[in-house]
C-alpha cells in the first residue's frame, strides 16, 4: 500500500505522507499467548466451584486444559489474521477469520487514545491501544497487544494525525519513539487518600456485617466444607470487588499536560492505563460528592469524552476519571484546566421554585441550574450530590419535558445533551423559566459554536471568555418571573 | 387552549408548527388493531379450549385497553409537531409526558428516513435526526414522502456547512 491512493488532505502538511507507506503490521507475536491466558481465567470462572466438586480435580484439570488449548489455537489464528495500517489520515484494521472485518477509522474523528497494560502485559512488556471514536457504541478497535514502544509511537502518530491544527501536528512530538513527550505534571492523588476514600463506601461499611452473618451461619450449621467456604469467599469478593477494583484501577493517579495542551492521565496498579485526551474533546465534567466522603470534604470528578458509551451508575470499567478523589482545591484547579475560565468556587446555582417541594419534600436546595459564560451548571442529588458542567460549545441538543405532575405544578425539566452520554438536567424549573432557559441555551450554544471553541490546543484560555456578552444579562435572566 | 404559557407552544410568535399527517392516526390504529386481533384470537382459542370465564374477562380487558390506547393514539398524533427554525429543528410530542427537542442543524450526524409496511401503504415516512448525543431524540413520523424528502434534503444541506458535529 502506498499513500498515493489517498492524496494528502488539503491544508495538511505533508510531513507524514512519506511515513504512510508502512505496510500492514501485525500485533505483537506474544499476544495470542496473552489472549489465551486471559480466556483461561474466563473458563475457570465459568466452570465455577460446582463443576469442580462434580468432576473432581483431575477431570476438572483436563477440561480446563482442553478448553485452554482450544482458546490458544483460536487466538493464534485470529492473531495471524489481524493487521493494522496507517494510511493517510486513516487507521485501517482488518481482523477475523470467519467474519472478516475491515475497518477504516478516520483519525480526525479520534476522541481520545488510551494505552492499557493489564498485569500480564506488564510482565511481558506489552500494551493494548484503545481508540475512542465518535459514533462507536463501544471502544473501537482495541489493538491488543503491541510492544510498549510501538504502542506509544503509534499513539503519538495517531494523535498527531488527528490534530485539527497544523501546529499540533508539527510541534510537540518530533520524536515519536520517545513515547512520552515532555509533559508538565499537573496533579497526583496520594494512594493513602484513595484507600481511605474507598473505605468510606457503603460496600466497605457493609462488609463486617456480611462476614459476621456468614460466620454465624457456619457456626450454627457446623459444616466447614471447602466448597462452602470457597463459594462464600467468592461472593464476598463480589461485594467487595467494586471498591477494590477502584483502588486498583486508580492507584497512583497522575495527571499531566503535554506541550500540545492535551491531558495525560496515568493510573492503575494491576492494569496501568495511560490516556491522552485533547482538551477540545472534553464534552462534559461531572463532580460528585458521595455521602460518606463529605466528612473529609472529598469529591471525585468524571470526564465525558464522546465515544465512551453512556456510563451507568456503578459501572467501573470505563476510563472516565478525571480525579478519583480530591478536595475542593484540587477539583477547582483541575476544572480550571479542563474548562478554562470556569471557577468551581463561583459556580452557584439557582434553586427551582418553592412549590417543587410537593415533588421533592427533602433536598430541594440541592437541585439547581445556573448559566455561566461558558458552561451550563446543573446540580442534583440529595444523598450523593452531583454537579454537571456542560460547555455550551459542546451542547448537542436541548430537550424540555413535562410530566403530568409537573404540568399540575406548572413545572418543566430541561435537558442539555452532550455527546459523552451524560446530560445536564435542570429539573423542575418553572415553565416560563424552562422555556427561557432552553431558548437561551440554544442561543448560547450557537454563539459558542461560531467562535471556534478554543480550537488551538494552546494552553491559554480561549478568547471566547472575555468576548462573551452573556454575563451581564445573567442576573436579570435568573430573576424568577413574579409569582402569581 | 393556550394560556399565558402553554407547554406545547413555546415561543408562539416566532415558531410555526407543522402538524404531522392525519393519516398517521389510521396507521397507528391499524397497527393497534393488529395487535388487538392477535391477542383476542389467542385468548379466544384459550376460551374455546378451557371454557373458563377468565378468558372472556381477558378479552374484555384487552378490548377496553385497546379502546383507551386508540383514543390516546389519536390525540398523540395531534400533539406531534415539528418546526424548522433558521438554526435548529424543533420537535414536540407526547401527551402524558410532553417532550420538546431542539436540535441545532450543525449538530446533526446523520438523518434516517424509514417507513414501515403500514406506513408505506398510506404513503408516510419517518424522519429521524441523529446527533452525537444518544439522548437527543428528534423523530418526526407521519410525513408524506415528498415532505420527508424535502426535510431530509434541507437537514442535510443545512448540516453540511459544518463538517464536524462535535
């Protein structure tokens, strides 16, 4: 393959054109082994303790062995048939034996790149490269596995190619093999705080009760079979898994910023992840104050990037952490970095009208919405408080809904949808205010789009902030219409 | 009719709402009738086999529910409307829970035009606008084919001046 079939994009420096000629590349030869080992875990887990009990250890071992060999052969074949290639501004991946799949991923749609190293990959010096592309419901194209050096180089190259501005394609990583360009460290989370924070979760609090219950159960029955204990331990682990997984995942969390203004995140113990997020790809930021963390005034921050599918509550597999645990100062600093011009301490919201008490008897004051020059701020949640920031420039659509009860009380809810899957929700506003809010959001989004939203990944805050004419009329806008 | 502020009539001076075709009512009713028919036949067979009054009660319940759903469907179709403003498409729908979506043309990722078998028989189509946010729902059912084509072309033309929807 040569680059000639796709002549260089207009306005794109021809720097990479010569390098594009690289032929189809395979993944690292060790990857089938790793995949095989991974499926071994799955097999053992699927067979469960019950099967072990029924078959006896020898037969069990044989079954596992047969399945493992099968998995290994399968991954070997799929490795042989998998290849990737960078052609012009596309990454092409072909894979599959029975169902062949050729995918061309346009790199200007690239949202973020993550380099994951699970435990086994760490031991063998390999890494997995995951690309987030708009429109993919799941992570598109995980390239597993590459050598770390190769993966880092490929990541740099992909990010370079995806850069919208020519400067970013030329400036930062002249030496792609270096892997990590000279990044300025921004922030790091102390592991002690991470541990404490995860001890302050409902699961950790409930554990002693569970253990006590199980022990009394055993003492009462007086039967201490291996299977019983093993099953109990497995069940315990299931409950405890979430906090433990979070600790392992967010271990030694470090944030940095590279000269191109992109955010570099690096964290994990058994599986290290290193993520690169261009700042203009940030769709929304959510701040959460979990109930038990309020003792310490802690919170965590999540980052929405288009391409991650809508994260569910308690789903921890996604890589959407901006800050696993931290205090107000850290959050303020990071939000100021990610959304230039936004100061967490000044983000006040106005509550919905008093009659919303009929719908939410308690915790009314934790509902609210506020318009700021660059972002929409909404708050909700009684026990665990949440605040969502959506920059107007990233707003996808606005929705207004009104249920029957809301109609009785002349209320409506305004949703501001962002591409990352989360919406900012201004719940139960007065109807007139809701319409005004929706209208204002649409207008501000349009204005923010017209001003190219901090398109240069330069470190400076975007020029939009001072030029924004929205600020003065904020106050009158939020004066609620006179109540009848 | 509209009081000072009606939930379904925002900015009444600036927006001209287009209703969807009344033929959609027929389509909805036929679809409903088919389901009703299947359920009633199923329950009727049960009655023929079992000869218990419970089956008849079931049929009565299904028919009542069908009647209620038919009235809702008729009113829901009347509640559906869309408006094209300079920069965005407005879609309102819903009866019990009323919804209004505002989708800027610039945010459009792609447009779907679909038509089911009954819809096709009545010469109707559904236009759906997709943005990068999964939550956005801007769907306009019950459009005559030429109107659907016009809307589709207008949406794509307006969306084109921006290559990137993010």
